[in-house]
C-alpha cells in the first residue's frame, strides 16, 4: 500500500513538473478547449469572447515560441562559448619567424621582473638578454630575478653530446662567414662564459638575484620565459619559433617543467664569488671559478681564459643578420 502511494506521488510530481515546463502550451490548449466547448453548447456566446479567446490562444503560442527561442539562444551561446574556448586553446601557441622573434624577445625584456632560461650554452642570453634586462632594472629601479639552466661545462660527455647535436645541424646552414664549428671544447668555453657573465652582472646590480644551474642533459630547444611570454627557439634560424602568452595552460605547464628540470641540475652558488673588474684578468677569472666551486680545468691556457672573458662580456647576437 505504501509502495503504491509513493508511485502515485511520483506521478503527480512528474505531472506538475511537466505542466510548469510547458505552462504556455497548457494555457493555450486550456483556453482553446473551454471556448470551443462554450461555442458548441451555448449558441448565445458573445462573438467578442471568441475573438478574445483566439487572441489569448495566439498570445500564449507567441509566448511559447519566444520562450523556446530563448532556450535555443542559450544553448547556442553555450555551444559558441565552448567552441571559442576550444579555438583559443588551439591557438594558444603562436609561431614566430624572421623579425617577429626579435620583436617578441625585445617586448618580453622591456616588461618583466624575471627571466628564466633553459638551453645549451646561453649565447643570446649573454649577448642581449642579461645586459638589456639589467639595464632596464637599473633604469626603472626595480628588482630582477634570473634563473639560468645550461650544459654543465665540467661534464665532458654532456659537452661532447651537445657539440655533436649542434654540429649535426650546423652543416645545413649556408651563411657567410661560416660559423665557428662546434666541439666539446667550444661548448665548455661557452658555458663557462655564461657563468662568468652571470657573476659579472650580479656584482654590478644589487637588485639582481641570479641563479645558475648546470645540467648533464643535452637540450634540443631553448626556453626563454618572462612575466608575459614563453618563447621557444631552435638552433636553426630558418625554423619556426613558438610563443605562448601568460595565462595559457601551456605557459603554466612549462613554468613547472623548467622548475623541475632545475631541481635535477647542479646548482652553482654565487654568494662567495670573487670580485671581478670591468675587464676581468686571467687570474681574476681563475679565482672566481675557484670561489664558486667550479674550477677551470688545467688544460685551459691563458688564451682560452681570455676567450671565455670575451665570450662572456662581448658576445655577438646570434640572431643578427
């Protein structure tokens, strides 16, 4: 008995819910039915009542049509919103070619308080990014945080592997004059130069917080991350480069990815670094690397150390044509 009562209650609830959802149609059908019966059984019905009823029915139908249209518009809006978000997700990566890359990097440098770099040896970082970002921080009296992740110059296997990778693609470039061939020795000098440049700039800007990490994993791409952009570049200037704006999922993914990669690399403490003059001498450079527990190998001559200083403070922009 109780079960039958529950089922009856559910049927009543369903009927009421259906009536509420279709109230416009119920009103129209009810009015039409009542007026129709009155006309059949009461021949003295005032014609104006019939006309008014007709208007009532038409009004109810119009209301129902408008309600249905609103429902459809809401569905269309929801569908287009989803489509727009899907399109935005598909276009969250923008390609850069030619001068677009330099303009994007320049914009990123002018509007940031931090820079994260992960790549091979950081030639462009030394030539352009560090000097310009430091200059902007000094001009605007603001702090600057830089995190650098490059090939470990003390890891012979990593240096040799990176040199092989670079040399594999260098033969495809047709430029004059031809670039300096990549070797394990060149890779080592370039990485040491980046560490030297980091120390040199840090000693000249009190608001610069800079961390250096040395990796034994050979990278195939370069990552430059600012407050607004993530820019992914390659060694071949003819290849398309990528830009991801902040507040896109991929930007956030790489913030975490780059952090995790640094956690697995060797951190170099620059706190006790020996002071450097404007143009560091060979002896100053040796003392500097000893003070940060990254001594230069005995195989490097004074000429090699002078070359490292030149690469550190006077590197050429590799993107300049």
